[in-house]
C-alpha cells in the first residue's frame, strides 16, 4: 500500500520531554524542507501520550523554538493527549477483527523465554506466549499479532515472490533505499496498549498519521526499525501507508544518538541561522550562500539544496 494521490501532507512530531536540541532540529528541518519542496502542507503534532515523561512547559517551549527558527505549521498543532478516543476506537476495531489479544507476560518473563534479542535495537522478541490464552495470568497489555512465516525464503533468494513470506515487510525508503524486516523473527507480536495503561507509540503514530491524512513521513533513522511494524498495523486497520524518508541521526562524541538522555543541549533560539546551517551540513545540503543574512534567505537556498540532494539519492 502506498501514499494516497492527494496533495502532500507532512509533519514534525516532537515529544515534550524537554527542549528541542540539535538532533530535533535536523528532523524538523528535513520534514519542513521536504514539504516546502513539494509545495505541500507541514504540520506539527505534539506526541505527549507518555504522561510520566512529559515535562511541564516543554510544549510551549518547543512551539516557541520552532517559530524562532522559522518553522510555522500550516494548520493548528495537534496534541496526542487529546486524541485518546481515536486510539481506543482503533484498538476496539482490532479486537473485533481478531488482530490483537491480551497479554499477561512481564518483561522478565519475556527475557527469560526468548532465544535472542532483537539485532537492531535490542527490543525483546515476544515469543507469542499468550496467543492462545492468558493461562491464568491477569491481562497486562494488548498485543498485535504479526504474520507467521509461511516460507523458508530469505531476502535475496531467487526466485521469490514478494508474497512468499507474509511476515517479511518490504518498503522503499526515499533516503535509505530498499528495506525489509521479518516481523516474526525480528519483532514478534508487539504492544499497542502498555501494562501501565499508556498507549504505545506504534498505535498512536499510525492512527494520527491516518487521521491527519499524512502522505509523507520524514524523520530520523533511529525510527527506521519501527516502520515495518507501522506498515503492518496500517494494513490491519485498512489505512494508507505514507512514503517514508529517514535522515541520518546526529551522534555525540561517543557515537551515541544525540538525545536528552545523552546530554543534548537545548537550542539557542537567539542564534537560529548558525544552528540551521549546521543542520543543513549534517543533511549534506550544498547551499549556495555560506552566510545567509536572514531566515528567509536560508530557507530559499535550503529548499533548492534539498531538491538537489534528493536527486542524488538512489531511486527508492
């Protein structure tokens, strides 16, 4: 399933766990540039459903910082915390269709039963213990069933049909190129509603993108691993799959992804051009003007550079 033929609609979706940092700026810039290069709509969605991690005042700070850097959404911002009814309705649909089931397993039980950890991000692979019932345990979470393997083919084997293995999700990333992930062997049935009552990121982002008619998702490559799960969930809900583009993440001196957890410093909103130029360099943009005098001058140059950068990437 691919993006619908309607006009381009993209989004930037920060989490209010603190102020924006340079890594956030790279993602914001990339998503904004892609929308402007396509003559499309750019939205801001505040992903604040993880209540315990939400920092008071962070939303206001994020929106003010975006404005200071010249990023103005084309529609009013949305808050995930105001969209809970949509997530509940989606889960109810999945329950009715038999795609989800209650799970009583603890994280320790999953760790003890698995044979190996996820190779990409050490996510525990759920072994499907509760697929056939809770076995007397209380329900803790709700999980989405992933397809079972029905073929021994591996990626690269020839000949092979794209439908030979239903657990193998393939997609073309506009920056990273062709991608694939075997949900059965690399992920397992994944959580949509957590044991603490919080809605899982995978469900919320899929429901929000569908409801907001998002056609193109531009975000950091740290979320590339989530894409196959989201495509499978989109298929289960019968909603369109956007086009995806994952830009390289920013790392610190130790090679760790730059984040609030790794000590990323807040952006200095009083000097936006300096940080924007650095973000453009991280994205490999070949700007004509090395010292733009205004945000408008930078934006005009950067949009053109973004279009030329995408033209250099392998065709997805």
